[in-house]
C-alpha cells in the first residue's frame, strides 16, 4: 500500500484508521468533507485567518477581527461546518456563521455566537432576513460547552423551509409563509460566510460586560467544511434531495427535538415580544 510502511499489521491498522476517519466525516456533515481552500477564501484581515492542517482559525485582537467567504453563491441545499468557539472569557466578542445575498433587499440566515464571561453559558442568536427585512431574533442557550469540542452547525434551505441545526438537532424553522404576505428567501443566491469581531456595545448582557483585551487573542476554530447545495448559475435550475417530500417540513422526531430546545433553552423569541411587536408578525401566528 502506498504510504504504508512498517509491516503487514501496521498497514492493516493504517487502512482501518483511514476508513474510520472517512466514515466519521460523512456522518458529521451528511456527504463529504472539504478543505477550506476548496470552498472559501479570506475576505477580511487575511493575516488573522490561520490554517493549521485540517483546522482553520479566525483571530480577534485589538487590531482587527477576521472573516472568510465562499467562492460561490448558492440557492437551496445544505451548508455545514464544525466549530469550536472562543474559550474562557469571551465577553464582548461575536462569532458569526451565516448565509447572505447582496444589496439592500438581501436575504440572510444568521448564527451569532455571543461571547460570555467564564462559567456562563454561550448564547446563540439566530436571525432571518427576507427582502431586506430582519428583526426576527431568537436566542437560546446551548446544552453543551461549545468551546470544549467541535460541534456541527448547519442550514437546510429549500422552497418550503429554512432549518437551523445544531448537531442535527433543529433549533429554528423559518417556513415559507408567502400565502400570508411574508417574503421568503427563494430567488436570491447566497454566499456562505463566517467572521469574528468585537461587539461589546451589545453582545454580552446588553453591552454591560466589555471585552477584556488582556485575554486576546480570541480564536474560533473550524473544521469539516461542507456545502451540498445548488451552485448559482443564471438561467438554470437545480433540484436535489432537499426537494423531496421528506424535507417539506420537520419529521416527528425533529418536531419533538425542536420543542425540547424551545421549552428548555430558548431565552428570547421575537414572536412573543409584545413590546417590539404589539401585533405579532404574521409568520408567528
């Protein structure tokens, strides 16, 4: 076997290790893993975007944050990455993983991981923009320490729904409610992005806790990038597994999981904020 030295038993062990790695990669992201350079490029502060083998890191210090963007745009499909968030005292920082189109009337799906003081749970804020209109924030605590190990964060997007997943557990669904006058993201191709920046004017306890630069640099780490989606090509159409009836809505298990997340871990939902929205938004009915 090429690249295998040291005897028959070592070669067998080497083969099994490769097989297990490939299987784990497939289980985590649903198809195949890709290297960062295959799909993305640094689009902000390239000197703060660091590659270490299979790992990519974004660094925030007192000089700059950092970010990367996909080389292509997509319309419908599934996007996934594994992340390990900033450990320790990350108060004031925000790490974002999101999809977005361009322009004032843009569409967007957001994960924003809001930094915390040591010992407090991370807050995940999600948001959805359609035709330039956002203000659809939801916030949850995570049920694990996202700084200790890698966890999977993904978007599943089709003509019927956009689903946010954490480790294959749905935490949010934005359905197609065009029938009640709510624009749905379905015509604008979106790129895939991630970034880290200082947002201590609002990110932690409403801005009361500021970034402690003595703990810099703040680093978010990524691996196992995957985009299984329709690459945008003007004038052409694309269909795939996400158009099947099974993905029109959540299945029974996923619906139970979503309810569990909302019942136990949701701390803010724009749909129930009667101060901001005396009349609930139509998609919340």
